[in-house]
């Protein structure tokens, strides 16, 4: 109930229940469980106030040092400063990222300049010899062949057989 929530602090501070004419008093009169709970809170508050009071000397010992509030306020203001891109690089994770990037750049630089292959030596590709076959040469476009390399189908009309050639290329398995 909203009136009970609003008036609970005042009831606990004053140590007495509200009048029955008020909405909170009427609610507490109609709900004995809520009334007992509020009474228990009031008793607990009274016990704390009576047993945990400090003398003037104890209060003075517990006072914060001069400048404490100013230091706290400056720290809060420093944390509330708008973040910039440089904050990322100054934090521990950002510094690790910077060091890792520098290490990678150094490794790439050294790998580029200390490559094991000589720079001016030309590289010659080896030639492969293709074995000759005794099969007769058939003119035209070959669309299919068997495992021996012999053509199975010769295309008479290449425009019609493009789909068959594409199917054979996509289903080729060694």
C-alpha cells in the first residue's frame, strides 16, 4: 500500500502509530499482521537508538580527516569525465592490445627483411611431361570421357551440350 510505504519512515522515527482516521491508520487497524510488523520495526529502531549512541569523544574519533569530502568529490568527478578513445589504450587491456600489435608488426617486419630465399635468383618452374597415348584423335568438343581418358561422347552441337558438360564438371570425382 502506497500510504504505508510513504509514512513508514515517519512512524519509525516518531515511535508511535498514526491515528485511525488517516488512511495508514485505517489500513493498520484492518491488517493486524502489518500492524505487528510496523510495531516490531519501531521497537528495533528504538533499541538501536538507545544502545548505539556515541559520546562526543567517540564521534570526534570517527569524524573523517580534513579534506576527505573534497577527495571523494574529486574522485567522483574524475570518474564522471566523458570517456575518450585514449582511455581504452591507457587501461590494462588496451595496453596489452598495443603491445601485442607492436610485437606482431615487429615479427612481420623481420620476416620481410630476413627472408631465406635470395631476392635476385630467378625461379624456374619444372615442366611436366604428358604421356602420349595411341588413341585416335577425334575432332570436335569432348563432353565426357571414361577412366582411361578416351572420349565417350563427341558433341555435334556444342550449344545444346553445355549443360551436360557443366554437370560432368561439377560431379567429377577422382
